C-alpha cells in the first residue's frame, strides 16, 4: 500500500501537483489525465523517486522521506516502477529480466527459475539470448514488464505500460493484471486510454488542474 498525504511537488517553483491525498491499495488503480497534467509525476512521487515539496509518502506504512536511508532503501525494494520508455541495460534479454533479482541478492538458482517464468509469462522466452537494446519498442516493453514481474513486487507502478504493445501483448498484459489482483498486489498505472479504465472497472484517479481526484466508478468519467 502507498499513501500520499498532503503532497505537493513543484518544477521551477511552480506546483505541478498540489495538496494531494491518495491511497493506492491492493488491486488496480488507473491514473488518467491530459498530457502534462502530472500523471507521471504522481507515480514517481508514489514510488519515492521524486521527493515532495511538502507532504508525506508512506510505503507499507513507512514514511519514506523521514526514515533513515537504510530503511528507505529496504522499503523501496518493495516497489517497482516501469517507465513509459523502458530502460534496457547492456546484455541479453535474460540479463535484463534478472537484473532486479540480482540487485536484491536473490540466490542464483532462484534467479534462473524466476527469470524463465517471467519470460514465459510475457511470451518472450524465445528472445532470452537476444541483445535487449536491439529489440523493437513493443518487445522492450515486454522485457520491462517481465523484469518487474520477476521481482514479485508488493507495489507496482506502470507508466503507459501498453502504449507499444500489439493486440496479443495487451491480452497477455491484461491477464497478468488479473493475476496480480488475485494476489492483492498494489498496481497503479498511468494511461491516456479512458477505455482501459472502463475495461478494468477499478479505482480511477483523474489528474487535472494540479490535483488528483479518485473516481470509484470509472463510468462517471466524462
């Protein structure tokens, strides 16, 4: 669970997000809004990537920015943030998917097992030995999702996760979302796709005019 309490954030002394109070709990929360509204900023605040100008960000009950650095690092490892334009490291697809596990000191045999499972879940096992940086945008997006899946995070934040996926990739992604809901993972995803919000029929947050409003029923979104 991630909580934002009275959070404001500014670029160049101008508030982008102002006095926001939100809770991201188990299940899927869709964050929508026009370009430049602050969707990505909101997710990065929730992930403790950005530090708020004022306010508190609590991850699993821990105030991330007032906690000692060792505690903050430990708590952050329960959070995975997937960028809109995935970051591909040097090396193979398998190396990229295993990266999050290795920095968490997961034993080698478990790294191998979880990497293979994640590759298979995203339908990219056949790409395991390809160089990640040479893949198409859609393939790289699948690699980034597999890397997140392998870590088995308690909190997963996704910025435009289906933007480069084809129809089959979107179907795989939707099935993975359903599985995460069953496992009570906290998932928050930013998207321009209002139809996706309706399809998921979960909590929806509308980001507009420097604030964020929770809409329990996405059918109410105009």
